[in-house]
C-alpha cells in the first residue's frame, strides 16, 4: 500500500513532494536580524533531509518585534541577501522554502534560552515591548505599552513590507504567526486584550488586526503562492481563546484566501494547563479541517513515521509539521520513507548509503 505521508499535494502553483514540513524554530543566532551560515546549515540540512517544506523561524517584521536580540528579521533590504542564498540551496534540494512572519508583542525583548529566557532591559540590549493592552506576560514584569492607532498601523505596514522582502528573497510560502502568545494572538485572546476600541471586546474586533495584517500581506504576496496562518487553537486557560473561535476564524480565513491553517496551541498565558501527550494537538487540526474544509497542518509531539502516516491517511490533516524531532534528526523524512516502504530520491552525494 502506498504511503500517504509520501504522497504529493498541490497548493496553489506549488507541488509539495510529500506531506512533511519543518516547523519554524527559533535559533537565536542572528545578529541585528541578519541570517548567517548557521541558518544556511540548519535549514539546508533539513532540505537535503527530504522534507517537502522548510519554514524559516519566526522572522520579525520590526526590531521591536523580535523575541530576542538573536532573532531573524526582514525589516530592511540588506537582510534579504543571505536569505536568498539559503533559499536557493533549499530549492536545489527539491524542497520549498517558507517563511513565518512574526511580531512578539509583549513576549519580546528576552534573552536566548541558554541565557535563561530573561526579560532584557535597555541597558542589556533590550527594548520597550508593545501589546494590545498594558498587561505583562508575568505579573512581576514591566508592563508593555498598549498600542495606539498609529502603533497598530505601523505593525500592519511592517508586515506588508516584510512580505514584499520575502518575495524578493525567494520564499515560496509565507505564514503569518498568530499563535504562541505573540502579538497577533495577544489581540485574539480576551485574556490579553482588554481594549474597548474596535480592536477589542467582541470576536469580530479581536480578529480585526489579523484580518488587516492578512490583507496587507496579500497585497504584496503573489496570488499563485501559498499563504498559511499559524494559530493557537486554544489558550488552555479559562476565559481564553478556544477551539470554537478557532473554527470560526479558520472559516473566515478560508473565505479570504488563506490556503492552510497551521494548528498549534497555547503560549499566551503563564498559567496555561496543557494536556500533553503524543499528537495532543492533532484533534484541533482535524476539527478545523472537517468543519471548514480548509487544509490544515498538524504539529506537536509527533515523533514516529507510523504516527505521521496515520494523521494523513485518516484525513486528520494535510501536512505534518516537525519541530524538535527534526532537531534530533534532520533526515527524518528519509528515515520515515524507508520505514514506510516509500522509495524517495536521496541527495545524489548520499545515495551510496541508501
């Protein structure tokens, strides 16, 4: 029986050679937003490792939108050149380069994980953070600045400019980051959005920023290339964003031309209670797919070939995204193919080991 995980899928003008994608994973290794040889090797090795889609880490649309000083950025033209080189290599491996455009909001200005993930003040290379409301992620932290209308328009404009640069850099898939407690998610959730203007309160108001960012990105992104949105399907906290709202949002996004919902969860509040387990987020992707008809990506503690195969074969999701497992094994797609009996091409330089 043919493996469904290694079946092709057409999204817009692109044919994906299989259903395996590499999730965007921060490397905290950029300088002033610039990519370097670490990113070339990190992303390039996963491309030669057989995945169909390689999504570059959360790439900030502005300096203040970075999670850490080591985050990648696309807020100026000079940042394009190295990304273009990396993308050319990814394409040479018959893989598709994608980018996740992001703004960290109140979760910005922290040190790299190996330096403790601690909030950075301006004396230590940090900066003022912004959010929908002046509520910090942790109670003992300095509150972010609540964005005014001018600030919101800047965020939208920054996403638009970054999307234009992403096209110039040769990316073929763009993903808007509206998950994991970062800025767009902060607007979506009533736990972080206390606004009383048109960007807060009702569901329609809380999703307004995402829809305006989407429209701005679409104005620069070629209509024949795929556009994804990553969401947190639930905040895993009482009174927060939930799966019902995620279904409602996904239906709207599908109508507005989004091609795939990349379904994650959590990250908004420190008091979240996540029910962790293998494939724990897959039911969210399955429900959104079944209730709206939009393509979905499943992610989260998916580590085995048979597990990934079952997700696609039973119609729970259309793509399976790997994060930590792909850090452990850049060549997981080649290994999974062998395990599932799928004959896939290897890099010719490695064929003698097949």
